[in-house]
């Protein structure tokens, strides 16, 4: 099966598809000579063969913006590896966090991978999660709902939540057994 190569703009969130190419070289040349569709943007190349296979990071001098990489040619990375790195960035395991901190992932900072989530097949984990708003003094659940949209900007995260029917909202003082299926106590948002 032959591959198709897409120039993706990761200056947008999520990344947007620019131009389609038959070879790696053609896609790299489009970035090097400047994309009229996305001047000054951070561009990468996606190889697709039945699904995303690899993502190519062009040299920093070929792109208008993005991370300051030090390679001279397009650096190709397997999509599976990028999925693992994306998960590692958000890991709560101290050993994984330390490994990521010590790693040299200049081509693939967390924000860049987040913008490639469609190509990597990793939707935002906060989406579709059940959350509860609790009273900070009593722990009583005031409202609960399902996250429908996540907006991350300037280090903040805003959740859009569709409130559940009041009959489905647990009315406890913090008993985990009373939470609806799919909700976890770590999913609480504290009022205040």
C-alpha cells in the first residue's frame, strides 16, 4: 500500500490539514519553500497508509515557528511512540515524570502532541468524563454532569459540562459507593 503525505499546521488547536503530497520529499519541499496557506506557522508532515504511520518534524530553519530542533533533515517518528510520549507527559507516576523531564524531546513538546491528538488517535481524556461539583466544607455533591468540551489556554482548563438529571446526582456526604457508574472521586471539581 502506498503512502500519502499531508502537511499539518500545528499552530492551530487541533492541528489542521494543509496540502496533500505523494512523496516525503514533496511535502518537505512545500514546508521549506513556504506554505502559502500557513505562512509563519509550525508545520509537520503526516504519513498516512491506511491510517497515520509516522509524523515528520522538519528542521527548525524550514518552518516559520515551532520548537527549536537541531536536526538538519526531516526527523520521522512512529505514531505509536508519539502516543506513548503524550501519555507519559500526563502521567502521575513519579518515575515516568522524571524520565520525561530528563528526556530530550525537543521536537515533541506536550502542547505540540496535544494539537496532533486527532492524528495520534488520542482524544482529550477529560472529554466524556463524569465530574461532580462538591461543597468544600461538607463534601456534599451539589451537581454532577458529563464533560462535553475542554478548552485549554494559557495553562488553564475550562470544562463545559452538561448537568445530569437531579435524580441521578448523588446526595451523599462523600460516600464513593453513591457515585453514578463511571464517576471517580478524583473527577470532582470543588466549589469555591
